[in-house]
């Protein structure tokens, strides 16, 4: 008699994965360590929905961590990818589509005069830092506490004991000597940044900043902060790298720079990094900036960077289709949906007496919990003061009601243009129970 296959469950798949993959995941947040419980193993997605291996459908508010601005499996993107795949998966040579994607980015963002395609956000920021060092002939980098720019050694750095001291390793395996080339300053604190430049200004190659922070929850720059940091860096001969891996082409057609350009807070970074949306959900990222800097990259200049899969034709096809479809109506839909859902979450929490604050950066949003942060947060220290223990029961109540949220309070929420009234309605229906769960939560 044939043996019946075992029932497929998320728990069973996670156990199997843990035997073959470190921690059972290929990116740490997927392990649900921050919220507890069993990760969901997804097998398909369409529009605003994802479906797990047990056949359960969820309204998705992760959106692939940003790139699914049109919704999952948008027919235009799927068709473009299918056509490209039929012509070949990878050539190891240049293709016309690489130039087309670069031109689309350059049309939208004026500071990007030239663009180099890579495969991941980590690779983009790593390359931008090397380029800044090569262009300036300096070694030191400034980053902000709580900002995440990928997992290369110099960026996994934690603040030392003083305001303008050299950083300490933020991960095992990062040599102290490498971490010490990074200075970590508090975000949104111009006085702290001035102190860093006063002590080390002639050795600083660049300041790298998330255009609007979205990796410690959403923490936007204070009005004029980005402009002031650009002015300060330039006064000391340093460059500014604006990391738009999460915000680029999601919060507007020209990213966060586009939202601030033309206002009193307008600024011009020297280099920008992109990912997520420009790959349409496939592994494409990029760095770009003004010609005199970008031309320092090999083969024109002495700064080496290379990648066999850079500009992969199938991935580039997804990016081109996504950017071409992301018109004004898409951004209007994203903004409206983000406002509807974030307002509804806030109203539900308020109704249950849960002190909180909604944090916005364009159509990215997140929540901080507790009286201590109810006035909002502007830096990483503020984020850490919240009652983060309220998020886990809130998260699981939403998950049980069929809504998939980011599995960490320190992540942004993402919507798509495919979130229609039915999908939004399912989110709203789940909120009262989740808010009650957050209200009844107690610290561990």
C-alpha cells in the first residue's frame, strides 16, 4: 500500500528548513524571532494577497519589503519577465535593456547622471562607499545609529562610548579595524554631526544616510536635515550617499529626493543607491550620481566593481515593466491606501487605550507604542524607548485574522496599488481584535 504523504504545514516546513539552512531562513527577520511563533512559508502571491503552504490566504502588508508597488504578479511584469526568460536567463554580456533601465532612473532623478547596476542593496551601498573613498582619497565613513545599509563589514558598526568616537563591531566576524573606519552619529542631530566633522572632517570620505529611515521603523528626517547634512559634508570636502533602497520609486516617482526636491528642504546628494522597486521584485539594485564621480568606476577609473549577474536581463525586464507602469495614478493609490490603513490602525489602538504614534515617510509607515514615545520619535534611542512587547500579540492577532504584517516592530509597513476595497476591508475587520491584544499585553 502506498504511503500517504504527510500533511504540509508551516511548522513542518520550518523544521525541515532548520535542518538544511542556518536558523531555517535565508534572511534573519523571516525567522519570527522578534514576534515569536512559526514563520509562514509562502507559495504564491497575487495582487494584494499571499498564500502559505497550508493554503491560507493573507492580505499582504509586506509587499516583498517594498518592490510590489503594483501588487504581486502584476500581469505586465509577469509578461515582461516571461518574454525575457524565453530569450535567455543570463548572458554575461551587455544588453540593451540595461541602458533602458538606467535611462528610466536618470529621467526621474536629476542628481543621477550615470548609473551602475548591481544585484542587491548591500552591493549598491558597499560599492558607493568604495567609490566615495576612491574619489576623495579619504578613509572614514559616517553613518547614523539605527540606519541599515546592508551587511557589509564597515556598515555593521555600533556607536562607541562617545559622540565622535570610532565605531565598534556590530557583528561577530567584523574586524575592529574595519569597524573603526566608521563613525556612528545619532540621527536627526546636526550638532552631533558637526562635532564629528570638527574632530575628523579632513579624513571623512562620505556620510551615508537613509533618505528617510525605514529600518528602525519609519523615522523621517526632520525638515531641512538632509539639506543641512549635505551642506556640512560639502563644506569639509566629503560626499553624501543617500540610500533610497527602500524609498526609491516607492514614496514617489523620484523617491524621497523627489518629495523634498523643489521645497525649502531641497538638496543634492552626490551618490544615491537603489534597490527593491527598480527590480520589480527581482534582484536588481544600483548606485548612481554625477558623472565625474561615477566615471571613477572601472573600466574608466581606478575604483573596481564588477558582477557577472549585474544587469541580469530577466531581472532588468521586471524593473523596466514596473517603473513604466508606476504612473501618477499608482502613487495616488499607494498614498491613499497607506493613509486609510494607518489611520484605521491608529483609531483602533486609541479605542483600546493603547498609547502610540504613527510614523510616516510618504506612504511608508509604522507604529511606536507607549506613553514615552506618544509624541513621536526622531532617532534610534527614541525608537528603543517604546513598549515593543505590545507588537507581538498585535502581529499574531492580525495574522490569525488573515493579515500579514512585517514580523518586527522595527520594520516599515508597505501597501500596493492592488489593495482594493475588499483587501482593505479585511484589514479593517482584523484591527479591533488586534488592538485588544496589544492593550492586554504585558512585558515579558
